[in-house]
């Protein structure tokens, strides 16, 4: 079997299955229970210090 045919057959079967399962894992990871707190905390980073920059001690937490 030539290389192109082998790789084409592999991509059409097993790699397609792998990528679909990888996609489902990412979707599950994003919408898992408890993730919204982490996303809300990350989204509010620009608004934590409206009047002055964060100090070094505050930036660590």
C-alpha cells in the first residue's frame, strides 16, 4: 500500500474519531460544573483596580 493511500485511510477513520473525541472533551471541560466561578474571576481582572494599578502584593493573589 502506498503512503498516500494509507495516510488518507487513517485520516478518514481513526483520526476523525480522535478529533471528535478531543472536541467533546474540550466542550465538557469548558462547561463542567464549577467552571463559571473561575471564568467570572478571570473576566473581572481588568476592573479590579479602577483608580490605581495593583501593588505587587495584590497582584500575587
